[in-house]
C-alpha cells in the first residue's frame, strides 16, 4: 500500500514539482515493544481510551522509585553497533551537527552513532521535500525531528499510509518509557493530566495508533500570545502612561508621531510596528479589545457552542480601528511585509538609538545580549474591553506539538524510541537548551534559596550571556530542542543581581507579561484541544488551510485599505467568501471534537 501510494503521489506531483534523486529503499521492520504494562487495560475501552489508559499506567512511577538515569545508559547493548539517521530542518545557528557538543554528548551517553539528513527551507518547503522523497520511494531518515510543516493530522495520514511507525506499544511500556516518565515527573511545571491530553489528541481515533513522539511543555513565559513592548524613555519624555484602552493607545501613538521623540530633528519615528507572527502580532493584541481572538486555535466557545470570531461585528470594528492607525501613519504598514532580519535591524539598530515607540517582540530572539535595548522597553498589558466582548489576554495551552516521527524505514525503531525517550529527560533538556555543564551552566544548591526567574528557587545558573539557541555555534542543535524535550529547568536559571544584565531584564519582562495576561484573563470556555475522526481529519487537511489563509489575507487587506472594512459591500463579500470555503463544516468538526473531549 505504501509504495502504491508513493507512485500515485509521484504522478500527481510530477506536473508541478521536480522529483529528487535518492538512495535505494532499505528494508522495513514491524514495531515490537518490550516488557509489559504494570496492570492490564480494560478490554471494553475504545482504542484511544485504551491507549491513553496504557500511557497513564506506564508514566506513573512506582511508589519509591528513584531517578537513576545513569544506570539505564547506554541505550544499546555493549558491543552493539547502532547508527540512526536524523532528519532535521536546516537552521543557520547550528554550524555543524557532527562536530557538535550536543551530538558528542548524546553519542557518548547512549552508545548510538548519529548521522544527519538536513532539509532546507521553510517548514512548508521541508514538508514538500519529505513528500517528494516518499513519492520517489526514497529511504527516509530513521527519525524526523521537529518537522513542523507536517502537523498532527497529516502525520496520522502518513502513518496510515505506512510511512510513520506506530509508537503506541512503546508509550504503554514503562521500560521503554523510562526517561519520559521520570523526566516529566521531575519537571517543575508538569501536569500528568496534560500529558494524557497530549496523547489523546495525537492518537489516531480509529485505531489508537500514535504516529508521532509529541512534545509536552508548559513554559509559562511562552503562554501569553502577544509580547508588546513600549519605549520607556519616550513615555517619560511625554509624561504619559502605557495605554490600557483603545483611546489611550490612539492618543499616545499620535504623540509619538508628532513630537520628534528621538530628538534628531527628523520625522523618522515609527509610532508602532509589529510582525504578523507569534508574539510580535500587535494587530491581534489590538483586536482583543474588541473580541477574543487567539489565532493559535481560531475557535471560541460560549455555553458549549463552538464559533469563530472572524465574521462578527466586533471583529469588523477592530479592523476599522487598525485601518485608521495605518491610514494616519500610527501603525507601520511594514508590519505585514517586513522580514525577520529587517525587523531585528529596525528595533535593535546598531547605533542603539530609538526609532520605534510600541512594538511586538520575542524577547528571546529579537533583543540580543549585545544590546541594552531590552532594558529600555517595558511590557504592555492587554487592552481593556471596548465592545463588551473583548479585554482579554489570549494565552496558549500546554504546548502540545506533534512534529517528531520514527519512520518505517528505521530498522531499529525500539532504539529510536529509546533515544527520543532519553531526549525527554531533564539532563538532556539542560544540555540541549544551555550547553555544556561546567562551561555554559552550573548547578546551584536550592537550599541557598537564591531567586530564580519567574519567582522560582534557583537550581541552575547560566555562565554565558547568550543562549546557545540564539546565535551561530556548534554547542547544540538550534531550533529543534523544543521538538522533543520537556521543560524541566525553565525556573532554574538565575542572574538576578544586576538590573542591567540581559538575563535579569528578560526575566523582568517574563514576569510582567505573565502577570498582565493572568490579570486580563480569558473566556470561561476555551478551545485548546481536539480529536477528530478520520473523515473530519481528512476534511480539515483539505480545507482548513484555505480558510485560515483567507482569514489572514483578508485581515491584511482590510487593515491596509485594499478592502474597506467600513464598506458594507466589501464586508459582506468577505463574509460570503469566508463561508463559501466551508466554515460551517469546519466549525461542525470542531464542535464534534469539543463534545468528545468535554462530554
């Protein structure tokens, strides 16, 4: 079946894409777990419930169990020669995967030799390269790590078609699941129930198969959806406060525009700018004053009924206000077009001068340690309600990602699973995140009671100014650490004594934004998780990307005057076209999923 589908895919793609050359196909093996679950799972459970119950049993440490990681190493038998190939998306900050501190550490501890297949381009490009390899019948890497362009639904399709291995027997085997079990247990912010939701959401509803090795993490500083920063010096110069309402925002941006804030005699100030990506999205921040918008999840819920906010009058009012800001030069239209590098150059100029009043920023990557500009900006709270349906601070759930896979071309899936399992442990997380112990970080005795970031007690101290994840190096694998590791040390990094220090400033930002978003709150009912039937999943794979793209594109057009949100004809055309794409079925699928998880 797998190779038949490959041929069909190849024929379908040949009209638009050029196929790649490759290696001959390697033999595949059936997945077989070792060991037994500690107790039997009830036979009358449906496939997903049975799988989730098996995971619960496997990830519950026996009473009195100690966490002796070293005794489980290496992961292969003495004398075994095992090589695993890992497919990774190219990241410019990883200079060398082979001569790399993290690679050496993994190989020394596990006894597994690693080789790498690098995939270039955006996440969608990487996904296309993978599909072409499948279509051409090429041998796939044993492990695909952080292939974010595939996603859960598509990965289930690939699993059903025979490309990805079913890992469910391993996840329900406590011996195979040792590091994940103990690593998550030792994580400071781990919720066992969230782990089970993660498994339930990622499983194939028809069979209980698990075709991905999911990431579960709850790094609380990452949960607020929009990190909006304001120039403290400009506020002080004007004698004004950070805006809390739509009207205050408008008045402040006018003042930024008209008062030569940087004092160079030029009208070169940008009152506000952002990017339509993750934490930098100032537009989503504004829209939440009108209605709850969380574009990570799209759906809202009221009294158990799922709906979308993108066709409401409140949403329209928000678009009208954003367009007004753009028309009057208060919000830069670069917000929709600026590249990552251009944005960083704009908000952190080489001369350390100020050009921007309010901006969206990922403080972990947009403010380099070499610049003190982070210290000159402060977090801005969510805007208060304007319509009776807004005033929220949208936040993410526990991060549940389904982007790492073991392929059926892997001859030793048991070893591949053990490796991924090992990479879920806290020791691995610290090395992946911070680098080499003793050189890049060191232990801190928690009995000292030193303050850690986010209010925790310090356990680890970083010894370098910059995170290895944020600059070119051969210390770790950049950009993929979040693809597998649980958050086990986020509250363990300290350097809180010097307010001018980069890490201290970053912790101040983190603490502030968390407090602001918790105070603003969210609706009582939230659509965070979903589980679909094969039919619903197939429909979503085919249609949901077009709906999301249309919402995103139309928002940009309304905000920039390509279409006028105040014009009834333009608005009605947008709503009609949106629903013509299938939003009724999209919402119905989401409603069915919500009912399954909350019934």
